[in-house]
């Protein structure tokens, strides 16, 4: 039981301090899980990052499941997930309740008018880096996906499924070295 | 009420299950469920949640689940949506952790992952386009020249590795100065 609580507590801390997306939390996890608790080795941690990026779902959530499960199986995974989710759940619930009352305040409205274009810029920023080094076929697929989802309102789910099937067929035919 | 809770549960189960490629890629998926399919939020409300999510800890998928769940069906809604978005990761990751060493070198697995990669990049781009050029009038993120100036400055700041939380706060302050005074 105390081990489960340790897992819960460690991930509660990780959940409370992961501002700015999954990658920002990597040093925090390293400190807590490898150096402080010794639940994972460095080698296992690198494995973990590969899986957490490949599997669907937020990286922090995937990390929690991986570490919890490795250490204490199902209950460990559940304790870790509960820990990592609770801080953001409580904070956002508080904001949702509170925000409804101040949404139409002119200052709040003005601040959000300023923040919206900044949010869009933060989403645009990583795209350049991601397309760098990509084959023209990959870039075309990315472009087509963007247009179909944005303009025609297609659900990205079907495109992900098509991409997965396409990838399997492509590499089955062309071999693993072929660029996509 | 029950029907709404079930719809929330299904939507967030989908978001959790198909949320490949990290937070920004997930945005277009969340947008498709929340704005396009169910019309729970307008486009600009959606952008506001992304801004709030940037400034608070935790992944956007979970933050949006809690927030939208509350908006649509109160505290019960926020619990249902948050649990739903976590369930796929919980079950899939246990399976993957269990079988990973066998799966890692599987060629079908590799092909599927590589095939999804360009789609994920396209999903990020579509999220940006959806917020830039909304189909509806009330959902515009860009309202005037100031908007484009803030957009350009944030882009420069981001390229120079300025902390994104700081960029959001600064643009909020700019918003108050430009539109509030």
C-alpha cells in the first residue's frame, strides 16, 4: 500500500509541474523516477520515451502507466494515472467554474483577444521543424491532411487509420529503407 | 443528461484512443469532436481553452476534457470526460508495455507508425488553420492587424525558444492594452 502511495505521490508532483506539454516534463520524470526512487534505469527510460511517443494519448499519461505498471502492475498503473491527472483536473475544474462568471468582463475579454493569435503561433511554430528532412511524399500527405481536415471538416481519425494502413503496405512493398 | 454524458464519454474515448502525436496533433481531433461534431463550443471558446491549457499544468487532452465536460454537463460531465480520455492510454499502454520488446522490431508496427507520421504533421497544421480561418463569424481568432502583429511576434519568440507560458502572458497583457484601454 505504501508503495502504491509513493507512486501516486510522485506522479501527483509530476502532474502539478508539467507546464507546456509533455517534453517539458522529461527532466522532472528523470529526477523523480530514476534518480530519486530508482524505479527505472536510464536504459528503460529511453525505451519508455520511444513508447510514450508512439502510443496514442498524452506523453505524461503514457509515462505514468508505463512506470506504474512496471513497478506494481495494474494497481501501480492506476495509482500513477490518478496521481498525474488530479492536479490538472482540480485546477481546470476550478477555472471552468470561476471563468464562467468573469468571461464577459471587458479586461478578460481583451486579454483573450490578445492571447488567441499567440496560441495559433505556438501551434504553427513546430510545423517547420517537423517537415524539415521529410520526403516530398510525406510533405504532400501532411498538406493533403491539413486541407481535408480544415476545409472539408473530415475527422482526422480516418486519415490516421489510412496512414497506418498505407504505411504498412508501403513498407511491405518497398522495404524498410524506402522514404515516406 | 444521461445521453449527453454518454456522448461526452464516447467523444473523449475516441480522442484518447486516436490521440497520436502529442498535444498539438490532438487539437484537430478534439476540435473535430467538440466544435464540428457536437457543437459544444464555438471556435473562439475552443481557442480560449487552448490558451488556458498552455498556462496550467497537464496535457491539453485532459485539460479540455475536464473543461468541456464541465461546460456541457457540470461536475459529473468533467469526471466522465476525464476518465474517458484516460481509459485508452491506461489499457493500451499496459498492453504495449507488456509486449513492447516483441513489438518494437515488428515491421508492420514500424510501417504503421511511419505511415501515421506525416498525417500527424498535417493534423497540427489543420489545427492552426482551423483557428486562423474559422468558418463562422463568432469564432475568429484574428480580428485585426494587431492580431497578426501578436501572431508574428509570438512566432519569432517561439523560434528563439522563449518560454511559451511567458509568450501567452505577454500577449494577454498586449490584449488588455490594445482592446481594454
